[in-house]
């Protein structure tokens, strides 16, 4: 389940997994894969500020009417929009104990891409680190350094339901390793990987 996170630019905005069987995440109206975000974070962690801290991220940008109704889809009553279509294929589990984020959700990527392409095309946004302000901007959404750390902590934990059987996907483990050994000030004093 996406949770609300504090941004510097838009107040509280949702970020996170919206279905336990995919590793696609949302950042308000940006949709992208957690494995791609982890790869971008690894590249950032390896940047010792010897080059500009700017990246291009591939995202799907959905308009409000295209997103759908997450709570309606979870309840099994409203299957509109992109999220609704995902839930017709991967419904919310009836047993509460099965509500855990699948660490193999990346395997559904092709199917999820097929659905999202019915709503929008792949776009690119710019991610820029402002070292002086100790902040980071992902497209139009700006976060403090600690706000960005909170997003990484969410990925580490597997979101609200947490990772199934406590097993994290390899891309999450690699992200943690890269961040913990990083000399990039963006990751100094990070305390979200416990």
C-alpha cells in the first residue's frame, strides 16, 4: 500500500507499492518500477560528486482519471483505470496473512507494462540533487535528504505489508549495500536499513 510521505514541493504525497504482485510503485501520479529506482539509487550512491548529480528516470505519468481507485480495487468493487485493471489480474487476497509484498513481483513486469501502455506511454523525468539545499527533486516532486531516506526505507521494508517471508529482492539488497558504502553526502547519516 502506498503511504503518505512529506515532500518539500507538494506537502504529503503517496509513494509505494499499490499491488503485492508487482514491483511497480507510484509517486503520486508517476508510476515506475522499484527495481529501476533501486538501480538509479545505486548510480547515485556511486557518484562521489565528481560529476553532476542528475539522472534521467523512465516513468509512466498518468492523469487523475487514468489512475483508478485503489481502495475500490482492493475492496473488489471498482475496477476502473490502470490500478483497477491490475487488480482484475491480481486481486487483493481474501486471507489477511497473504497480504505481503511478493519479492518476485518483478517477474510480472511485462504484463504490467502491457496494461500501463493502454493508458500512457513511457516518459522521462529528471532527477536532480541540490547539494547546497540537501534536497533531491524527482521530476516535479522535491524531497529533503531525510524525506528521500524515508522513501528508501519504505522500499527496504517492503512497504506497509512488508516483504513476504522477510525475503527482499536482490535489487533491494544491492541498493542497501551501495548506499551504506557511499561517500555521497546525500546518503550521510542514513538510518533506514535496519
